[in-house]
């Protein structure tokens, strides 16, 4: 599968999946590099393709695109292992805690700015008398 990006936002947004022949004995572990050109087929050095599928992605939600991809490729979602689930939960907790820390830091910074503004205002009033 390759992703080709273009600067033209009005053009098509197409996902193309290339299928190698199942008779290929060695899997092709290299993948074509993403491109910013309108190149439709990966560069040389890749096994010949048995077939390709394309999915139009423009103005479609990611879940709809994924559903079509899974259907057309006859793929099935891979469920995370218990270790991966634990890691995902840990990351979610760290993100939640990070949000709390950012909010606390923003409140502290705002308070310090307000205190500084009051001190600057008081110093200005004393200097004027």
C-alpha cells in the first residue's frame, strides 16, 4: 500500500492497495516511499502485482474508509494483546494527568501575572506621589 500526496486539494484522494501474487516465495519487506507526486504505481524493485484495489477517500470519514479497506482486502482487525491494552491505558492516564498538569500550570502562571501587574501598578502609584 502506498500513500501519494499532492498539493492539489481539489484533485482526487485515492488509496491504492497493491497485492503481490501469493505464489511469491519471499515476502517483499520493503515498501515504496510516500510520494508528493501523482505517481500511481510504486517504483521499480517491487514484485509484480496480481491485482490492485482503489478506494476513493475524498469527503469520507476514516471509519468508512477503514471499513471499505477491510472489506475489499478481506482483512480482519487485530485486537491488542493484554500488554498492549495495559500500555494504552497507561498512555491514556498519562495524557489525562498531563491535561490536569497543564491546567494547573496555566492557573499558576495567570496568578503570577496578575500579582506582577498589581505590584507594577502599586509601584507606579507610589512613584507618582
